[in-house]
C-alpha cells in the first residue's frame, strides 16, 4: 500500500479517536482553536475597557512577554481561581483573604465571543464586574486568550499573586501560555504535545534572560482522567529533567484538551526592556528561522482534503517531504531554550546597575504567536522605525503554501518560537557566535533605522507569508 495512503488512513483513524473524545481535529486545520486575534480583537477591547476596569480596581498591563515585579525575601504565593463567565460565582471574602497584588490570566472563549472587540470585551467584563465587587485592587501583568469551538468549554482562570516587595535584589517574572494541541496527527497523550505546550510558556521568561528558580503550575484539561494523568506525567518528567519545580494547581474541568502552564522564575539582573534606548544602527538578530507552524498546517490540510493534496503535488512537494518537515519542527519546539536565556542573561545589567548600550542587550522578544509583528509592536511602542531586510524561513515553500491557500493568517508565527535580540553590532556579534556554538541558527535580519513614525518596514515578499490583510496593513511594505 502506498505510504501516502497509509498516512491518510492513519490520519482519519486519529480523527475518529479525537472525535470520540469530543474534539474535532479538522477544526484545528481550519484554524478555529487558536489565540484570539490580538490586532483586531484583544488590543482594541482592552483599550476600550481600561477605564472601566480601573474603576473596578483592576489595572491591565500593556503587552509584554511576561509580568515583571520585585523579588521578595519570600517566594510569592500563587492562588488559582477559575470562574464560569456565564455565571461567575466570585467569593469576595475569598479574594480579600488572598489579597492579590497581581494576576496572570487565561481565558477560553467560544469563537462567537471572539468575533470582534465588542463581544470579547463583554466576555471579559462579565467576570471582572463580579471580581470588582470584592473591593480588591490588583494588576493583570499578563493575559492569554484562546478560542474554543464549544460553548460549554468557556472559562476564565486567574493565578492571583500575593507577595511582599523588598528585601531581595532582583525580579520575579510570570507568564502563562496554553494550547489545545500542537499536532493532531500525534496521540493527544504523546510527550511531544505536552512538551511543546510547556516550552511555549517557558519561552517568554527565557526571552527576558530568566532561567533561575523556575516554577511550573500546570494547566491541564482532558476528556478523561486517564489522558489527564498521562499529560501530567509528561509535565512532571519535563520539570524533573530541566531542574524545574512543579507546583500542583487546579485546572479547568471542561473535558476538552488543554495543555499549558503558568511559569514563574527569578533573575538578579535587569531584564532587557530598554526600548527607549533603541538607536539607529542597532541590529535585529533571531535565534533560528521562522515559520514553524507552516509545515504542520500544510501536512494536516493535505491529509484532510484531496484538493490541498493535489495543490501540494502541483507545487512539487510530496506528503513524505512535508511530514519530515513537520516532525523536524515538532522536535525543535519541544526543547526548552534555556541556553538562550543564559546567553541573554550574560549581557544584562546587574540589579539596579545603569544600562549601557555598549555592554548590554537593549530589547528581546519571543517570535511566536505574532510572528514578525512583534517588531511592529516594538517599533510603535518605542517610536522608532525598524527595517527587516530578510525574513529567514525554515520551510519557505510551505509558508508560501499556507499563505496562498489562506490556511494561516500569519505564517511567520511559531510556538516556542525563535528569540529576537536587538543590540549594538559588537554585542550581536558575540551573541551570534555563542548561539552558533550551542547549535542554534542565528541570523541578523534587520536593523533599527532611528527615531521615526514607529513603523516596521518589510519587503513585498511578506505578502507570501501573511494572508491577513489587517495584519499586512500594520506594516510598511516597500515594493521594488
């Protein structure tokens, strides 16, 4: 039997198994079970809601890779609470007892609630209005929002953080990232699924040079207890292998697959968030090529639809070739980038030491969900213009394929993606050499043009990488 036929039969067998558990992988091929769109939904909703939330005692931070707050003599206490957005039952006495100063949030919203900023904003307010009745004041330092195809699977999760500031020199960082599945052709209980989900959350801390005293609070949901225990076991093994402390915490019980974690870590250096010091001529380095998710989406689409299989063959690619690329990116995404975090940390100021652009990394970023749009966000925030003269892709023809067929809005996106580093030439050269020595594929892809309108300038080849017109509208595309 031809290998393509075997792969297709195995795929449909896997689809049947997922469907028995109340999930449909074909929805993932269509891109439904992904992050809520940041550009058109999340950011506009938060801009509109900020004054209202402030009146409720809730301050929402602007987009950062992780929440950053002063390290104390004692570790912060993290208390998880999960609320139903349809009927939020918030115990005010409980919240007053917790007395949080900060929170990391994770929300799962039905796709109808994620259609636009109005519906998404209303979804958030349903819970925050109830929390506001407790009279507590706290800061949401990091939020993560994902879409579900199932109305009964909605929830809002808060990791409330109580801590005493002062007494130690350094910072604590916190982040949550959670996925539903990374590759539905693999068994849902495979180690790959779990490790990619966990690394995705850890990467935001690593990007900021944080790798010490790492703590992992699992977010696990599954259609049955057996699968939940298997995912938990993989997380425990991952934590033990990488010197990470695992802290048990309540998880949603919606009987739909979820794999992720809230991570906390400490650092005794100043994190690389010195956007105000970006200057003309600074270089943009990425630790590896982009576009990790394109081979996965290409493979799934070709298996699920004969029309895509035919289009793939017409492009000159075989299913076996795509499968090999898919397996390669999964192998990369399941590995934590701890060595990158240590290298970044070497080029950071000591705690409260003055930042010196001749010695220190200015800014870093996780090139995952937003892909190259992280540079647009940075340019806008710092009021500088940034130019990318090259966008290196691990598998260019599969990026082009998913873009041409509208299988991905932004094919430069990844999961546990490349790390971006911006600094002066001399530092970039040293960092690049150290990354190569550790087996990475670093590349300088652009530079800071100087103070300007806060735009990202890219070549017209970007239209073969991003299908979403609203996302393309965020960029300045320089035609030849």
